[in-house]
C-alpha cells in the first residue's frame, strides 16, 4: 500500500481507494499493485450482479405465473 496525491484536492489518498475520501475524485491507480485487489473486487461485483439478476428473474416469473 502507498499514499498518492489526489489529482483534484492534492490530499494523500491510499492507492487502494477507488475514490478520494476527501473530495470523491476517482483515483487512477498507477502501475503498482493493481493485480490482486481488482480481481477480488470484480469477483465480488459479479456475485452481487448475479444475485440481483436471479432475484429479478424470480420476481418476474412469479408475477407471470400467478
Ligand atoms: Zn481529493
């Protein structure tokens, strides 16, 4: 982990953060250490999307069948 300067407000922000906690500016990660965290983050997002899709489809089926 390292601290980088926020391009918007110039505060120190963790390079693990997606957005600046001070001003909300999106943090573009450099070449350092983006392999592991992004992969985990994407899998988490994918699971959430799948769960939501299943719930939506189940809801649609129950309203259609009655
Ligand atoms: Zn900022």
